[in-house]
């Protein structure tokens, strides 16, 4: 079974502050998430995809 990440774990991985993650969810942007009751969880694959999509290569090489 896949382990889903808490918002605190995602904050540590992405270095985004918890309020930023919460603002993104409220604005329907950012990393896709799962909500069960009041619990929020993130699929690790979605977190890595988000990080890769926001990757900037200073030499201009495409890495997507």
C-alpha cells in the first residue's frame, strides 16, 4: 500500500511553509491533494511531479 504524505512532510520536502500550502489549496492551485474529513494527504508522486514542473535550468536545457 502506498504511503501518503502529510502537509508537514510536504512542507519539509518542498521547503514551502504550511500557510503557503494551505493558501494554494484554498486557491485551487499547487500540488494535488487528498482530503479525508479534516485530514489532508499528498501523493508522493504528485509532489515530485510538482517539483519537476517547477524546475528551472539556468542553461536553458529542457529537462521535461
